[in-house]
């Protein structure tokens, strides 16, 4: 069996800490080993390793999240990168075509798909192991895992049995009900319906046949090249609802969707992260502060306060799921990004009357890490090194830089930097049409940069 973990999401329900590049699965607010903070994706990958499933797993994600996954889970984690976001059916189709045409796995191999961020016990992943044999024994089109409900919730979809359920390890699925009223949910619970937790399995050949019927390529490179033309449709609508024979395995252990502030704060390692104070007379109050200024919370009840470079949220916990409705008009780019080499935080942005723009960033590159070797077409940059030491690669030479140095980088000038010790600098970008797309990357690895300079007989001044 091969596992495909889906990592996507726009991060709006956990604004302002989450954004397009740092969705909820990357927020380091959960308790890890030795009281260290860990993210959902780090927790899940550790659980997969504990039950010997990590080696058979791949993560399907977007280009925007690639660096974040590598930064948090490691460079060896296999990724299947979507060229753009299209929804779950295109993402799963692309991953399936990769396993079929690149990894060359047999058509009768079972593929299990699950979210990258469930908050579950290790027992959940032992249930995932069972899904393979259930699919093979029943010869079903799809096998799902559903969570046995603990209360009549209107937040989840339900997997409804075809007929009265006896005490079996699985049942045949009759239909699905999406987010019913609490009254209807209680009726579904009485019928032994399960919460749909987004886990399903199929034989590789089943989805390959579906791609062929839709006249879509089954070869990875071909499907990748036309990915932008695929319909934005969920796997549930495109495949699950059209499948004739589906079985579901009940899971009775701990499961939780930490997709909103009220559910996430229930599992956080502490009530306060970052600078600030929560007064002693505050109850059930959480403060998460990523800013360098303190936040003080006094005399509150059932409140979450979250502050980051992207904004500040103050909300009643029960009302916090409504945040998506209120921030739809916000369209500025992410102000904080975590990358393979470190992190970047936007400090200021200005757009002047003549069309000129100015962006100021604080950038940190971890020791022994490096940026890519690249150039920009539309913007000039000025770097002021404020901490640490590194090697700077410019057009025709490599030189050592340290705190206090100022580097001018006009548009078109090739450059990259490697940190010898943790390195921080302030970057000021100026130009018209400043964009993260204005990048021409030449080399990613520092070893390749050095080879390039040696072949070009450039100067290395260290």
C-alpha cells in the first residue's frame, strides 16, 4: 500500500497566523517531545514513522508549501508538486499518475489518501493499515475510514450505512450527508453513521480507468503539462459520489479537526506563546503573539488573541470559525514565510504616486544554509547585514560579509548568499511591479554555485 498525504489549504480559518504559504498544518503550537512546540504535519509524519508507514508515503502539495514542508519535516520527504492549486481531484489524479508512470507500481496496488493534518492517536494509523485488506477482501471500488461520532455535530459530513449495521469491522455505504443540523445528526448517529474524516483507499487501476474515461493523460509529465486545464472539482464529487460499491471502516479512537481557533486552542501546548501577559483573572483565554511587541490581555473569558505580521485577531472562541467571512477582502501577500534556508518577514510596504514600490523585509538564513543564486528583472535591492557572517556570491566573485556591511544589488545582478553562522539582514526592494514571481533562479545548491564560479574562473575572496 502507498499513502498519499494531501497538504493544501489557504489558511483563512486560522488567520492571521496562517496564510497561503503557512496553512494550519504548519503552525508550531502543539506539544512535541521534550516540551518542544511542533506543527500538525510534524506530528503526523512522526506518527507515520512510528507505525512504519512513512517510507511508503508521499505528500501532494503546491509549490508555495514545498519549502515549508522541507523545513519542518526534512529534505528526504518525497513530494509531488502541483504546478497550481486546482482542488482535491486534480491533486489526487496527479499523484496517482506519478505513482503509475514514474514509480511504476502495479495496477492492483492499494493507494490510501488522507489529509496531512488529522489530530489523532497512533491507533488511527493502525486502522489505516487495515483499509488495504478490507478493500481487497470486499473487492469494493473505495474503502473509507469514518470516525464513530461522540456527539451530534453539524460541523462534519456523515457516512451513512446502506442498511442496519451489525457488529462488523466494516459496512457498505448507502449515502453521504454533508453538515446536517444537530437534530438530523442525532438521527444519523442512531443509524450508526460515521463522521467523514477524509480518508479513503482504492486500487491504482480504479483511478487510472477513471482518468482514461475522462480522456485525461495517465502519464505524469503529460498530465502535469495540462494541469491548468483540469476542472476545479473535489474528489468527493468527481469520484466518491459516482462509485457504486463503497465500504467504510469505523474508527472509535481519538480524532479531531483542528481547523479553527476554538478547536486548536484546546490542544495547544500552553495558553501563551510569544511576548505578553494574560492576567490571572482571565479564564479560557489564549494568546499567540509572533510580533516583537508585547500584547496584554486583561480580565477576559473564552477569548483567543492572535497577532502576526499579517494582522491581529481578537475573537470569542465560539465565534472564531466565522473569521473566513470577515477577511475575504484581505488580499495582501503573506507577511511571514518559512523557507528551507530560514525565514522572511515583511516589515513595510509602500506604493508611491509614480508607480514606484518599496518593500522592506527582515530575512534570516540559518547557519550552513543558503539562498538560491538568482537575479531579478524588475527590482533593485539593498541588503544591510545586521547579524552573523556569510559568503556572498555576486556576478564575478565570492566574498565574505559580516554585520555592518551594505550590499547594492541592481536589477539583473546575479547574487546568492550562504550563512556561516546564523545570518540576518534587512532587504529593501524598490521598483515597479515588485512580485515574488520576479525571480530567475540559476542554482539552488551552494556546491553548484561554487562549481559555476570555478568553471568561469571568477574570483573567490574569502
